[in-house]
């Protein structure tokens, strides 16, 4: 991979040399150029959005070959995302932000965060002579206990850096700065953040551990109960979920292929899917009500009408209206989803980085 | 964000929500501690690369200067390859440390990396260095090479691997001769021969009848930072009584018999041949393979010569590529010699003779020495 990058760079420079004068001038200008990047460091997915227009995401898995043979077979010293998952038998795989927290002291965890950051930055091809100012959105839970660790992990790869909590970057990116409630449904955590025109305090935020992974577990258990001889794991459950997730009513069956007692059979798992996906809703309802109750009374109605879902979990079909319905008992709520759940966090972080006055960056 | 929007978000304190938020984030991050010291600075980003550049330029310079005035090299090192026993720092490790000096005085960075060593017992050595430094300087994979190789400080440390051992008997002959015993006997003799040739630092993967996994052998060689790896085996042909002598280096093979052999020798590693297809394709251009091929050729030539003396019917099947696991983990010339065939009755007999084992070991040793001196020979002709 490294080799590819280098040859790419080489090709670029060869092309550039066709207009030597322009190239020189451009280089002079580039010298003091700053590249802004926004990074969304997630439990399951991490994304980068760069001021040069490049956007990339990877699954937040990092894998190191178990031995020298694995390294030769795989051809690289470290693998990411799906590639790491696919080769997990030859790798020591680490999902560094499990439960939303960088697990300090746990072998490989900090190293893995570093690798993810380095990899993401490489993916957007920063100019070699520009400096990088980054805003990194981290799971809300990391804010207190782990921001430092994350800052440490990132610092080697950027010139200037700010760390912010994840639902907040989504809010900022969607211009939801005031009287809104953002719910980021990730893999390890569901993060809530009430926005009221300033940087959210601890009281404005809450984290639940019923999120994507929890749904996977529920689905897995439900399926194993219904099909006792069935060969399944959490990874497969997740695949099913990402293909068929829904809450509330659905007109069609949810048919998947299961290996039951060694035979491949097609089964309708609609009921199990619905139950698993809906399992995260009751705690969400409770938390929404709790957070709204803390908002100054005159603004509560505004917030109720401004609830926004983000993160991969917001892709569950029917979730916003289902949640809205469940909240109906407690008042007039309006729930919608962000337009780009995949890059919502990274784009918001980039916007933050770009809006941040230069003097702040300089005096960090 | 337009001024209009700013106003819309403004509150009673005269600061709009957005600026308040931005300031809040800034202050929070500032409170997290001053990390400016640990943040990478512009100058630091290119340092490693720069150092690498300088080292390659330096190597080139040495090569050029060395061509014009061979004395130069003598003054700065002048050791025989064989006499040096200290491990040499790797190019990678040197690069960051010497970045500063390197930028100021490129050639120094390279010469200071060469350890001070005893004077040269042979006159040809400096020429060897010059030739190989020039060869190497142009290669892409420069930064992956040990510095010792880049400047060709010669072969100092050789890992000799006696195939099989312990519970793994290897091939067994009609009379019950076991490959593991023959390989050990030859390996021990090879060690002595190489020492006689002045290569003092020989590392054995085993010196007795113990079981050593393939990956342990490679790990050992890696940890030792060896300059060369020689694995000794005895072939066995399932469908023939011919006595084939062949030497392998790592690479793809389409030959059915070679693949069967590789599968046989790879037993105990959990990897199958299909795992290697990709690696082989990727490593195809790397210099290690070319160097390994040269080494294999040198050894095969002498091995076959001695084989003919022992058995006039011995067949030279030459140097081949094969996906042997034990050759895979190293970035130094690595070969696997199938010195003879256990399935040949004649061969089984001489493989049991101490004297003949010594001849085989001597053949391998002379191949190694010839490989090592090749640069000098080539350079003299130019
Ligand atoms: N279509 C989908 N339906 C339901 N869940 C999904 C879907 N796509 C992704 N997810 C889930 O979203 C979660 C990842 O969301 P993401 O916002 O990337 O999380 P994080 O920020 O924790 O990395 C995972 O649990 C994933 O399975
Ligand atoms: Zn063998």
C-alpha cells in the first residue's frame, strides 16, 4: 500500500513538472498552506473529511499480522476496517474504541487509534508541505476520561488539534446550534447532546450503551432461540441488521440464509429483527424526556420539535417516526434524521476546524 | 455563515452562538494541557525522508568516490567483510537519528554509520564494497535494506539451518537414514568450514536432534540480523531413484514436483501453497530474490560439482524457485539446498559417510565464498 502511495506521488510530480514555472509558484503559495481536516473517531466506523475535498471512512478495526508469515501473506504491517475483519484469523484485531472509550493500558488500543488516524490522514492525501489542523470528534464518553489519551494519540500526525464530543460535531455540521437535541446512534454507544447556543456541558449530554452492538446481540440471541441448531455469530447478526433493520410495521418479510444443522435454509427473521431493533428505543425515549425536562421551560417546546438522529443506527428503517410515536405520550415531538449519517460527524468537525478563528489555532 | 445568521443566533451578551461555541471549544482544548511540544512541527515531518535521501545520495557518493580512489574506502573502514562481527545498524534506525547531521554534510551521515573495524587482511575487499554500493544506490527498496548491505560491508553473520529435527525426521531412505541426521551433520560441518573461511559468526538453528518449528528458525535469523540464510535439506523423489541436486530460492513455481517438495518441506507451518501466490507476485521485483538467486547459483554450482564426484549419475536440475516458508521471512539472501536425494540408494550410502558429508559442506561453503567475491570479480573486469 505504501508503495502504491509513493508511486502515485511520483506520478503526480512527473505530471507537475510539465509546467515547471506554474509548479514553482504554486509551491511557494503552498508553503504556508493549512489543510483543515475533520475526523470522526467512532467505535465501529471512523471517517475523515478534508478541506481539500477528500472524504474517506473505514471500519474502526485495526489488525496486526500475528506472525511474519501472516505479514507476508497480507502484504502489510497493519490492516484496517473490513480488510482487517476479513483477515481476522491471521491478525490480532483491535477495535480500540469499544464502548466508546479508548482503553488506556489495554495493549494495542492506543496504538490502534494512532494507526487509524495516520491511515485516515494518508487517505486524504495532504500536501507534503502543508500543515494540518484537525478537529477530532470522539465518542461523548471519551470526553472526560479519555480525551487526553486520544489527543496524545493524534498529536504525532497533525500540527494543531482540537478534540470535541461526537454528537456535538454532528450538531455543528447540521447547523443545529440552538434548541435542538442530537442523538448519535453508533455501534458501542448512543450519545445524546442538547444544544442551546453554547458548548454543551456535562448536563446536556448523556451516553447509553444500548446501540448498534446491543441490537446485534439481541438479534443473535433471538435467532439462536428460534433456530437452536443455527450457526451464527455477532458478525453475521450485524450483517443481517445492516441489510434489513427496521422498527414498527413492515409490509415484506425479512428473509435471510441461515445455516441450520449444517444445511443452508432461507428463513424469515422479521420478528426477531423488529424486536432487536426496537430494543434500543425505550431507553432512548426515557433519555429524551429526561434531557428535555432539564431545558429551560420556555425552550422545551422548541427542542421537542428539533430532535435529530445521526450515526449508523439512524439508518434503521422507520426509526424516526417510531421514536416520534413513542414520544407522543409525552408531548408533541418531531424527530428526523441527518442527511448523511456516514459523514455527518466528520463534516461537522471539518466545518468546526474551518470556522475556528486562526488565532485560536495559532495559540493552541 | 453570513452576518445575518450570526445575528439570528446572537444572545443577550452580544456574542453569537457560533463564536461562543468556537471559543468554548478552544478554551476547553487549551485547558486539556499544552501539547504544542508533542505536536509534530513542519520541519519534523520531512526529516526521515530527507535523511533517507541523503543516505542514498551518500551511498552514491561513496560509490563514485570509491571508484575514483579506492583508498577512500580503506581509510573509512577497510575491513574485510569476513572479519567484522559487530551487528550493523539498520538504515531505518540510523535515518532519524542522523537527520540533522545528514542535512549539513551528507556523506558524513553514511560514513559515521560504518563502525570502526580492524584493518583489512585482504586487498580486494574495498573493491567489493564499491561495486555493491553502486549497484544498490539506485534501487527503490533502499530504505528497507540493512545499512550493512547498502554499503556492502560483506557477509558477517550466516544462519545455517539444518532441516527438520527431533520429531520431524524428514525424508527417510531405504536403509533407514533420516534426513534430519544428515542435515545436522552437514550443517555442523558447514559451520566449521565457514569459520575456516573467516566467517566467524555462524548461527545454527539447531545443533542437536531437537524439534524446531519453521517460524522459530526464521525468528532466530531475523533476531540475529543475519546477512545470509542457508537451509540444508535432502530431497526424496517419490517416483524415481535418480539423484537430483538442486538449490532453491523463494519464488513462484509451476513445476509439479517442486510444489510437492515445497509442500513437504513446509509441513508444520499452517500455510498452504495458495497463500503464497500473492506474496510471490509482490516480491517478484525485490532485490532479495535476485541476490538469493545469485547465492543459489553459486552454491548449486559447487554442490553439483561435488555431487558428480560422489555419484557420476547425479543430476543437476539447477537453481529453482519454490515457495518454501523458511525462506520467506528474511530480507537477506536466503537459499534452501537439497544437497542430494535420499531416494537414491547410492546417495543414501554416501550421505551416511562423514567424509562425504564434509565434501558437501565444503561445496556449500565455497559457493558462499564465491557469491561473496562476485562483486570483486565483476569490478576487476570493468
Ligand atoms: N442500515 C443500518 N441499519 C441499522 N444499523 C446500521 C445500519 N448501518 C450501519 N448500522 C450500524 O451503525 C453502527 C455504526 O454506526 P456509526 O455511527 O458508524 O458508529 P460509531 O460512531 O460508533 O462508529 C453499527 O452498529 C452498525 O451496525
Ligand atoms: Zn527436508
